[in-house]
């Protein structure tokens, strides 16, 4: 039986919320959802899915902070996202502080934490990895895998995995190529999985605002979950 509790944690800049699913496991997965934040049925489905499939503890949270909840994407969340991703150095510092506060609240170490992000959460997951916070691994699922400020090295051995729809018209494969080049040149342990015919948001069962550009794909979602299982429990390359 899993215990599910609401959690709160704070940095000097903001207060954050989340839901913790306790499986009494050694590993914990932080689930960062799409632009709608953690207080959605979609976010909780992804969290419970990871907990059930992988037998790990799970935290479902987001980086908005409790002071801001987006009401819509256009003219609202998109402004926050552009501002956050526009300055990677500031973002990485804030994400490192976020991770430290979360780990302190849960009494875990970053080395036991895997971060799995979807859409916006995927971009934030990878920036957490680039922040060199000594995380075990970071995953981006149909998120932006590239960065305005590519890294040149990491002191830690954090693993990166990008799972992406090969037919995504919103975040094109050029972003995957940029990610692959960045990680190869930096000597980072990385994996890239392109899912044939999958479009943007392929894990999202709900109706979306992007029409045919974004579409749920049950087969791609299943392949994604299987890929994440291998990623979460594969040790780093020596």
C-alpha cells in the first residue's frame, strides 16, 4: 500500500507544492508535468504510472511556485515559459535551489532522485541536469531538449534521456540533434529515443489546443514508459 501525501517546501524565492507517493523505495522520481502544472489529472496519471511501473517513490510537482497558477497557455503560461527559459544561468541556479529544498523536505539525496519531465517539464528537467546538481538521471518527454546555453562539461555523472516524437511539428528534430551534439561534446552519458510517427504531446490523453500538431498516441506512450523503465534502472556508463 502506498501513502500519498501533500507536501510543501520553500526556497528564499518561493514556496512550492506537490504530491508525494511513498513506496518505501530507494529511488524517487520527480515528475514535472506540462504547462498546466501539477494540480491536474494528467500530472497525477503520469506520476502514478511511473510509481506503478517502476516501484519507486514519486513526487508530482512543478516549478511555478504557489504564487502563480496559469489559466491558459496563450498570453499567460507562454510568457512565464519564455522568461524562465530565456536565461538558462539564472534558471539553473533557481532549479538547484528547488532541488535542494525538495530533497531536504523528503530526507533524500539528489543521487537517489530521477527527474522525468513532460513538455515544459522536460525542458526544466534537462536544465536541472545541466545545473550539475548531482542528480541520478533526467528525462525529457516531448519537451525541448536543447538549450540557449549548452554545457561543455558536467562534474557529476547525471544521465540524460530524450524521448521525442519523430513527427513533432512544434519541437522539431533539430532540437534533438542539438542536444545530441551538446551531450557528445560534453562527454555526458545520454540516450535519445525518437518514436516514429508520434507528434507533440503523445502522452496527453486530453483534448489539446494544438489540433493535429499535438496528438495522443497510445503506442508511443507505451514505448515511452518502457524506455523510461530502462533509463531509471540502468547504471551510468563508466
